[in-house]
């Protein structure tokens, strides 16, 4: 852990944060990996909070602590505070998300089911304004993506 803002600990230096901010704004997928969940979670949530004003539709943080299928993910997105109405059904949700300019933060991406990864891959191909910032023990299996290891 590294010291940050004079008090407490934070898992990244200001230089690393700057690089991550740039990577999230420019790339489609950024994964933060490492052995311990708390530093990963802290980092992606902080990045999401700081970059919220860079995305017209804001940031949606989805915490995952169990196996997440496509329906679980769309249901969780529908429960994010401040999120505009999300249509029912996975195909409607995909078309709705494809029109958004937003950052999707997946905290605990190791729990994503294979079909959910495929759904996200397809979604990114048709959603020019959607960015994904994922935290997990391993990088999100969606290429191309940048990986930041803690």
C-alpha cells in the first residue's frame, strides 16, 4: 500500500492514478488486478467517483460477490442509485446501454459468468460511449484491454 493524500493508505500513487484516469477515458476496458479485494475495490471506486463528470450518463458501480449472469448484471444496473430507468430484458438493456456515455465499474469481475463476458464483448462492439473498469484477481477476459496490477 502507498500513502495517499496525507492520511490513510491508498493502493496507487498519484502518477499511477493519472495513468489510470487516462487509460479509462481513452480505452474501452481497464482491469485492476491483485490478490486483495479491498485495495482493488477502493481504487476502482475512487476512479469512478473522480471520473463521473467525464461521462454524460455518469458511473454505475456494480459490486459482485457471487456468480453473475447477464440477468443478474442488468438487474444490478437497474438498482444503481441515480441510474436512469433501465428497460426490462437483456436485449432491451443491451440496446439501452449501447446508447449511453458511461463508465461501468465491475467490482469483483471474477464472478462474471462466461455468457456475461460474451454479452459484454458484444455490447462494447456496438456501444461507442461505454467504458468498463473492472476489479478482480484476474483481468477481465475482454480484449483489447489494459491491466493495472496492484
